[in-house]
């Protein structure tokens, strides 16, 4: 079998480096040891082939060699870990399925929606009164930030009881959530780092400084420009 024939049998992962949903999919694929062909896209210039694979046109999208398409990031994680789960990420999903699902629902629901609204308005928090920002923009940002903070405080409290959200080891709940907590921090790092979350800060920083994170954040040129797709992880 030639190398090309071999690669044609691999799933294709449409991805965007900075998207937290795509990050968690790449984290799970990397942990599983599965290989995919990574196609980096730009959200402002989506390739037709990407939209053909999934009309939703959100990243990540995984197209399997049999044509099946998985276009929800949590499902991509579950698919990869169903192939192989050497770090036992899914342990928490089977030992505590209801609480796990409730956490993931809130993460992708209320927390993500507050994060988007806070992120958008956060420039007004940092420079109130500038750029024509009015009081209501500031109020909006602070309101949505406070919703996010409630969720984060509960994570901090959980991490006071056990080293990771998934238990004694990092697992599905940690990696599903860390890319979003990173984004929440980026909206105003100075403010975030000044908060009294003694368990959350080291949990996030360990992740941000890990080789695992560096590996999933490697930069690729957009597939649309180069036509190049590479074995990933290499
Ligand atoms: N529920 C989806 C959401 C994915 C999503 O919304 N991704 C964003 C990027 S972070 C996206 O592709 N947005 C489409 C766009 O901006 O055009 C999932 O979990 O995969």
C-alpha cells in the first residue's frame, strides 16, 4: 500500500486553531492516538468543501472515511475516545453520567453565552468611557462577566475537593472546559489573574504551560490557500 492510499483512509478534521470547540476536539484526538488529516480553515473564508461536509459550517467537523460526518465538538471527542482512551478521559462520563452531562450542558449553554457577551463588551470594562462606550455597555459586560464568574467559582470549589474536574486525573470534563476558561481569562487577563480562585488558577496555568496544549496549538497555513493537509498529530 502506498503512503497516499494509506492517508485516504484517514478521517479529515476541519479545524480553526483559535476556536475553543476545535481545541477540545484536537485535545481528544491527540490523547486517543488517532491520526487525522488536518485542514485548517479561516472562518471568514470558508472553503466550499467544508460547507459541503457540514451545512452548519462550524468548526470542528470530522469526516470519516465512510462518509459519516461528526459536526459537534463533544461528539468528535467521544468518537476519538471511543476508538482508544489510553488516559481514561471517559471514566468520569461512565461513573457520574448525570452530573457530567449537566456540567457540559451548562458549559456550552449559559457559560458560553455569557462568555461571548462578556468578551464582546470587555473592552468597555477595561477602558470605561473610551471609544464612545456608554454606561450600558459597561453594565452589560459586568453582568455577563458575573454570570461567568458564578460558573468559575463552582469549578474552583470542585477543584478544592479533588485535583481535577474529572476526579483524580485530568479527563473529559477538564479538557472540554479548559479552552473556554482560557478564553474567559483572555478577555481581561489582569482582572482574571487578580481573582481569588486558588484552585482554578494553577489548574488553568498547568494546562496553558503543558506540552499537550502547545502541541494542539501548532500553527498551520489555511488548507484553502495551500491545498496542503498533513497527518495530525504528526
Ligand atoms: N456546537 C458546536 C459549536 C462550534 C462553533 O460554534 N464553532 C465556531 C468557532 S469557535 C464556529 O465555527 N463559528 C462559525 C463562524 O464563525 O462562522 C460544537 O460544539 O462544535
